[in-house]
């Protein structure tokens, strides 16, 4: 059971990492891209744009926190 728990904790740390918001954002972008593709829309651009937006949001939050805001 210890190895199974360690394996699960590894994947949790790998996927979630330091900020669960980025992981949730990426999962949402994956879902939106899949939904649009299933509807016949060419949405290949949505995932890279969403990841870039998540990065910008994360950096904005980190800068605000570093300034003590």
C-alpha cells in the first residue's frame, strides 16, 4: 500500500504542482478544445492560448504577492 500511495502522491504533485489553479485552467482548456473539436470547430489554437493566459495570470498573482499587495 505504501508504494501505491507514493505513486499516487507523485502523480498528484506532478499534475497539480504548486498551483492547483493552473492545473484546473489547463484541464478546462483541454475540455473546451475537445468539445469544440467534437462539434466540428477547428480549435487547435485554444489550448496554447489558454496555457499562455494561465501563465500570465499566475505571473500576475506572483508579482502581486511579492509586492505585498
